[in-house]
């Protein structure tokens, strides 16, 4: 049986200044930049992806958990005290904050084979 929540190999940092973040992660930490837009930077490190997402309202780390059913996971987490802070639906950002202040994204995986 699959666990309802599975940690993915994606993580993000919310930052207000993408230029400064790009300079730090690309030049100081020497991470490989694989894509950039006005709203997001994508770095690859080993088999993981690290995103820097432009956010003027908050900063911090965003972990990602994969689920089979986004709506079921959302209902369960909200009923247990999680707060929705950004919800753009399947295939986009779906951020929640748990009762301990940790922000994470839910990502619905296609489970059909």
C-alpha cells in the first residue's frame, strides 16, 4: 500500500529578490541553474531539484510531498489544522502550513500506468 504522503526530491525557497538569490545559489554555492523566469529559478543538484520562488509576502523553505489525490490530501490536512496559504490546483503550487509552521507543497502524481 502506498503512503498517502511521499516526500519528493523537490524543495523550494521563497525569496523576494530573485537576482540576489540567483547570485548566491549559482555563484556562491555553484548550483547548476537549469531554468529561470521572472518568478522562479530552477537548480539541479544530483537527482534533486531546488527552486527559488519569488514571493514578496513570505520567505522560508518549502518541502514537497506527492499524493495520489490532491483533494483528499487537502481535506485531510485542513481538517487536522493545516492552513492553506496558496492553492493553484493540480499541476501548480498548492502550499499549506502545518500546525508547526512548516510550509509544504502538495503535488498530485499521475498514478496510472
